[in-house]
C-alpha cells in the first residue's frame, strides 16, 4: 500500500514538473496548409541558421477534407535563431502541401512555400522563397539576384556607357552615394550593366491559348552603393533609345519602376532558361558525352574520369527536347518565345560562346567581376574549380608523365577534335577549322587538366548554380515572370497596378511555371554528389588516394561555405559541394 502511494506521488510530481515546464516553455506555432487528405502520422523539424533544430511528430490524425490547415504547437525551453529550413516526412498516405508558416515565440514569422507532394521520404523546404515573396520588389533584392540568383552570369562591369543607352549624370545623380560623377563612378568600377541585346528583334510568341505575348531586350544599369549592395539605377526597355523608349529611374512613379524591373526579370527568365541553363550546361555537356563515347575506350583513364559526370545527361536532354522545348512543349506555352525562336536564340548565343566561356576564372575576369563584393557565386565557384583542377591534375599525372604522351595519345586528340566538330554542329552549324572557338588538339598535360576541369565543372557546379535555385526565385511569379501579356510602356506615368496585373502571366501559365521549376529542382533519390564515385571505375591505389583527397577538400569547402552562410541573412547554398550533383541529370 505504501509503495502504491509512493508511486502515485512520484507520478503526480512528474506530471506537475511537466506542467510547469510547459507553462514556462517558449512556443512555436507551425501552420501546415495542404489539399484535403486524412493525415495521421508525420514528423516535422525546424532548423535554424546555426543548424540547431527541434523536431515534433504528429500522430493524432487529422481530416483535411474538412479543414485544410493544421496548427501545431512546439514547446521549447529556449527560442532558436532564425528558422531557415523545415523538414517534413510523411509516414502514411501522400498529400499535397501548399506551405508551412512558422511563428516564433518572439512573434517573428517565417514562410516556407512548398507546393509539392509529401510522400514517404523527407522533404526539405528552404526559407528562401519566403524572402523572395517578402522582399522581391526592393531594389536590393532585384540587384542581389544578378549576383547570386538563377542567372548570375549576365551582369558585367560597365567601363563605358553604350551609345544606345544614353544615361546622363543628371538622371542618376540622386542615386550615387559617394559624391562622384557618373563618369567617376564608372572609372572607380562601381557601375555594372546587364544587356539583353541577344533578345533584340525577336518575334514574340502566340501561345497555345492564342494569347499574344510580348518580349523585349532591356538594358539595366546597376550601382554598387556604399553598403556594397548592387542596385538598379536606370532601365531602358529596348535597344533603341528615343521618345517611345524612356529610361526608367528609381524615383519615377512606383508602378513605372516596378513594371520596368519586371520586364528586365522576364527577359532574364528567357535568357536563363534557354541559354545559361539549357544550352550552356545541358546541351554542351551532351557534346562532350557523345565525343567521349565515340573516341575513348572504356579502359581509358579520361573515360573513367568523365563517365560519372555525364550520368543520365543524354536521357534528361531527350526528355527536355520532348517535353520542354518542342513545339507543344511547356516552354512554348509559358514563355514569350516560340519553339522556332528558342532555336534561333541558341544560335545567337553560340556565336559568342567559346572554350574560354567554360573556364570559370576566365569567364569571371572577362565580365570584370573579380572584385565585386558579395558575389558568392564567384567565391564558391572558384573554390570548386580549384578543387576539381587539383584532383584532375593528380589523376592525369599518374597516367601521363610528359607532355609528349598527351600529344601522342590518339584517343585524346580525336576526342578533342570531335568536341570541336560537335560545337560546330550543335546549333548553328558554324565552322571552326582552326580551333579558335574550341581547341582541336591538346599539347601539354596542363592543357588537358584544364580542359577536363572545364568539362567536369560545367556538368556539376555550373549546372547546380543555375538550376537548383529556380523554385526559390521563380516560384513567386511577379519576381520573374515567364512572359508578359501587355506591351512594354512607351511613356512614363501610364501604368497603374491594374495594368501590371494584366501584364503578368495568367493563372494557367503561372501554374505551369510553378510545376516546372519545382520538378527541375528536385534531387534524384539515388543522387550522386560531387566526389561520389561508387562505381569504382578506377582500381589503382594512387587514384583512390586522389579521390579521397578530393573528397576531403570538398568537405573543407562545404564547411567553409556553411560558416560563411551562418553570418548571412540569405544563405547561398547552390555551390556547396554536398548539394552539387556529379552530372546534368535533371
């Protein structure tokens, strides 16, 4: 009897202690919005900017057919930092999650747009999309995307203003913060430009809904302000200046300026999808893959080196040709450019594309971006380039002890020559018999190492940088409209909010965009990330040691990026090695 009373007393004490902890606990309120399914079992984890996390499990069952939102309370002894990730794993039937909204004990809110099916595997949702939806219309966020968004290769340092873009000091004086003239700012290297001349004189698309779309070739002038932010200071929506092509400024009517930025982002969407992403990663990688299969035997060390970096590339490109860029493909339905126009656009891009464009350090320098602040794409890309170069150098020196061996390797020389031929024929059929665009031979070990580094970097890091941020940046349609349904304004003070809404893509196209960019940013279930070589094509011990050194270097880069991101309001993760697939496979 005494033992029973003691047990009862002990149990009561524990319940009181638990109640006290609950009353004193900090509380997170998590709202999960879904479609309408009965949910009985799932886990949810909140991760903060310091990689600390809290996890809860829902096992009560909930019928979302009646109510499509559920609020979960999570008690914690101490509030975490800013929530940057939500992880959800379902354990029963799948359901569609629209978004997750987190409210911290201090009242701070975090938005996590999801718009994907939750199944029996963990889904990780980053908070970046919430930042986009909240801040997309700020000049800072607009400029930030030129450095670290989906298309970080359009911006370049402006040394001289082109005649076709007659911006004057009087126009922008109020936006220059150092007390210098426009010419002085140009000379100091604080002025940048994004010119979409490649889109000039294209006939706009008429979509499957028989709706006329509009396309323009804008020019945007950007300024590195005293906070080291890149912000826009002038936008012209055509390549021909004149009365019908005004230069829009930040102090114009707010609707004029907002719409001008939307036009730039819409053009950027088109160039990014078809040139930066499709042409310069997917299709270019395919050229190297085909040449590899044609000219290199399966026992050749370069074949073994490259084969992990072309995994699934031809397969995914075949799907892209069928589903995305065909006459009835998704891009033909959602973009301002037709299937025939897409081909013409890529032809234009190939006229200026060459081997140097694939060599990351040279590409950065060619755009004058070597010292631009807060350019994380460049910073992380250089670390990856150097790691790949060092790895390839180690492997090549195992098999080639002199430049003569490279010169006398018939398979290597034929491989390089075949790539040159493929680049001639890929889009435009232009000829390059002297190898001015792409080399027709390699004469030294150093040339071979650099060549293979470019191939591997392009298939892995470059593709990751321009692909896996699409849902975060394009998931909020006003931030990067896939098309525009009204012509660009030809005069100032002619735009209101209703006009802007009528210019943006309709619901049908917007839904297609959301579905497409979500699908394009999903990692494979069996993804192999940079440095993962489970097939063990190499059996030689020195190469195995080089692979281990490569992995260790990549781990150091990952840790460095993680530490850097801890101090950033918006993390840049697209070039973290643990998030870079080996090949173009999606």
